[in-house]
């Protein structure tokens, strides 16, 4: 039985990496696609989602359905005030508290 030490694992990994890189460099189309496709995708995402300005006054409805664990609301007590504190500094969101998900769906459908 072969003992697998860290040195043998690294040697085997190096051999596999060398074999795969040799195969990649022999396949010119694969090498070109390896370089061109990420650039193409970055350009496409840049055109689809342009960042020509900052987002402000984004309407957000918060539905609090956290029932807590054994009546304890620790995460709820920390999350919503933290979110409100961040919003008070950035002024990116228009937050409204909504009583249920059904009311939130109605509000979303009413927005033009």
C-alpha cells in the first residue's frame, strides 16, 4: 500500500496540473476562450447593468414575521435597528413596515 504523505500529494497534484496545462496550451480554441469569454461577459454585464449613477430612494417594504425562539426576539431586536441606522447614514432606502406578505404583494402590484 502506498503511503500518502504531503510530499506525494503535492507531487501528484503538480503532475496533474502540468498535464492539464499542457493540454490547455495545445488546444488553441480553449486557450482563446479562456481569455476572451470572461472579458466578453464583463462587457455584457456592463451594458446590461450600467452604473451611471447611484441608487437613491429605493422603496423597501419590511415584513417582520420573526416569531423568535421561545418568545425571545434577539435577532429581530438587532437587525431592524441596525438596518435603520445604516439607512439613516446612506439615505438609500425608503423603508416602510408592512404587516403581512399579502399586503406587501398588494403594494408591489399597485406600484406603476
